[in-house]
């Protein structure tokens, strides 16, 4: 699957899984990310603190779909 600038990664993966009737899969990829939000865990408050970062080189995307 090829994503273009402005594509929603999760929406496109959901579309692909539904269209191809994929019950489970492993994904991997790399590329450039315009904007990503990460949750950094604060051990003192026991909560995730979201932080949005822009213009990133994504050197590794690994995960599973189920």
C-alpha cells in the first residue's frame, strides 16, 4: 500500500483490511510523517501526556492488524 501526503494511515489500513477481507496481518513500513501525536507516559502522575511532532522521518513502522 502506498500512502500519499494527507492520507490518514489508520483510515487507509482499515479500508484495505475491509476491502481485501484480511483477518490478521503484520505491517512494516517507512517514510515521512507530516504530523504525529505520541503519548509519553508520566510515571509520577500515571498518565500519558500527548505531544504532537511535525515533519518527521519515519524510519520504522511495525505492528499487527487483527
